[in-house]
C-alpha cells in the first residue's frame, strides 16, 4: 500500500515534469486529492519494477522479545474480552463496560439532544453537498458522506465519576464540505487575530507567553471560566452574528458563508437509525467534525470582542476554556464576573466561573504569587509512552525521552518547578524501558529559521523488527 501510494505520486510528478504545459495555474481544491489515476510513464517503468522486486525479495526472521510477547498475549486477551473497552475523554485510561450499560449511556446521550430523522433529510443534505462541489469545480474529488455510528468517551476526570459517569458524545459521520469550511474559517480566524490581537490561544506555549507578559503579578488575581458544552451550544444565530463580526476584518462572500453554514447540517447515526438535533433546524456543531474547532475559534473571537473594553489583552480563550487576570478589589472582581456571565448568557451560552484565584490549572499550572508555571496533569491520568522494546523504528524510540525532556523543560519556568513536576514522567519513562534521567534545560528561543520546503517525495515503508532485508539500502541503490 505504501509503495503504490509512493509510485502514484512519482507518476504524477514525472507526468507534469514531462508535460509542463498541462501544469497550468492550479485551482483551489481545499486539500481534496484527485481520484484520477496517473498515466503510465515509460521512463519510470524500470524503477517501478525494481520497487516491486524489493517487496518480493523481503526476508523475515523470528524476534524473541519479552515485551512483544506480552503484547501479543494482551492483544489476544482483548480480542476474547466479552466486555467493551471504552476510552476516557481526556486521559489515557480505558474502562470495561457491559454492552448493555454502554448502550444505555449512549442512548441517554443521544436522546438528550437529538430526535429521530428520516432518510429524505440525508438525501437533501447530500444533494446540496454535490451542488457546492459542482460550483467549486471539485465534484470529481469529493466522496459522499460516509455513514459511521456515534460513540461515547468517558469523562473520568469529573467528580463522582464512579457513581455518576458522564460522557462525551462523538459523531464521526462528517460531511466532506466541512473540510472546505475548515479552510475558509482558518483564513477568517487568521485575519481577525492579526487585526484585533485577540487572545485566541491555539496551544499551551501561547498561554505561557501571555502569562509572562503580566506585570506586577502579585497584584493580580485569576478569573477562570469554562463554557459548558461549547460545541453543541453554538446555534445558527450565534454563528451568523460571529460571521457578521468577521466581515469587518475579511471579505466573506455569500457563497463562502453558505458553505460554512451548510457544513453544520449534520445527522447522527446509531444502529441504522438517523438522528437530528432537537428543534426545527439541522444545525449542529458536532464533536469530531472537520471544522468544529475553527467554528469555536470564530465564535470565541466574537465573544472576546465584547469583553475587550473591560479587559483589553488581559483575557483569552483556549477553545472552551477562558482565563483572565484583574488587579481589582474582591467586590469589583465579582462585578466583572457578572459582566462575563452576562456576555455569554446574552449569546445563549452557559459558563462555570471562579475568581480571586492565585493559581490555576490551564493545561499548565500558572502561579501569580510565585511568578511560576509548570506542567499540569489531569487527575486520574495514567502516563504511558511507547515502550523501548516495541516494534517501532529505533530512530523513533531513541528520540522519545529527548522529546519528553524538551517539552517538560519548555512548560517549566525554572529548575525548581521542573523537578517538582517530573517524578511521574520519570516513573513512566523508567517503566517503558528507557534509561534516561530527565533534566531541566532552559527553553531555547522560539524564533525558528524559515526553512525552505524542499521539493521531495518521501517513501516511508512500514517498519518491522522481523524484517532482515535492508530496504533502505536497496531503495537508495535503486
């Protein structure tokens, strides 16, 4: 499969090299690849034959590895397990559930927000998908929506999880139009962020950089808030308001707006039944959709714009988590809390909010009193790394400890915070067969040299310790 994929790309590259006149100005394809097969290239025939000979000549050996032997036993045990194995939502844990209990939880989460739909609804959505694809000239690249059953993950980080398990409902049935919407929303969000300097954080490092810029930290307190069920709470009216706000910073055409809104027409599937969001609209920002995160960022920017007069640069959002700092009195802070709650309530959203905090856990632990930050691990998390003896390329396993060390150092303000945070990570590394001591290294500058992208096609054959043939050498010789 990897070889066929590589040869296909080689043929296309050679085809346009040999026929430059056919490689005219490329149109926007929104990341959709051509479904056409490349024409045979006579100049590549000998090379392609050699590639197939490499596959046919691969030799294998038996590998006696205690870890892999145990892994095989565990795999066999999982295959014969009668209970379902369900992943946690935000931790690395898995839980066994009786099928009856799982279906009960799944049905509860579906019927809470969805009602049964009919087949004509999905046909109408699919027809509109094709109309959009035809307008964009990419109808030959877009597949019909693949039907996949909804599932749940378990929120084991929530209080009283053992007695009252809560779940996150995931809808993996994704309209391909969502990929187009994602590209459009990425462009719009970039324009808004560049023009307004709103703190729409995309990663932990951007939060840390914001924290570093707070002056006189001892005089400030945190206000942290969480948007309750952010994705499903976004409705068409709120998204339209956010798009109206965005038109100040980007030229959004009518067709682009229609694509973004149409991508939210979604159905959920379970046991050959289709469900739609309760109410009169098919509008639904689903967990797992192609453009869900970008939609939340756009709405988040719109909400932050309404808080800028009170906070300026002292407030930000990381998807559904918000954080602000204030140097006001306790009573004034309570009034600010009410202002924040009012903005979200006016937009149909609920939040949980806490104020007057000196320390918060926001992907990292931020401490205003001590002016420090350090890695944060959610409760009930079990750290796991790829084992040193696992069936992965040595270059991968060799770099895992260094990568962990670098990340922990980057998320630590100094050696002291690093040393206090690393014991569970060191323990997990030791249990995974690595002989590496985690040591604090001052974070390097974030300024990277702009690398020129080399015009290279990569061949990545799958790796296995059982293979004795030096595939890399044979490939380079070829």
